């Protein structure tokens, strides 16, 4: 069976390595994780960053702004 969830330290390392221009494969080998784990983490992070707060648009339209 594989490893469990990424630790905070691993997540920090992934973010740092991505910002330095490392590929998913390079990051996976550096932190000894499967490349799909890295890809899923980065995809989920991107989705969270793109998400708007709940009620943001609705609140503006119902208040008449």
C-alpha cells in the first residue's frame, strides 16, 4: 500500500519546487512520491485558488450593487 496524505512539509516543498520551475516528475523523485500524487495536489490547489467565495456574486446582485 502507498503512503498516506501529503504532509505540510511536503506541500511546502512542492510549492517551492514548482515556483523554481521543476517538473512534476522532478518533484516526485525529489520528495520520493508518485508523480500522480504531485499532479493531483497541484491540480486541486489550482482549483481552490480559482474558486470564488460562496455567495459572492449572489450577494452583490441581491443588494443591488
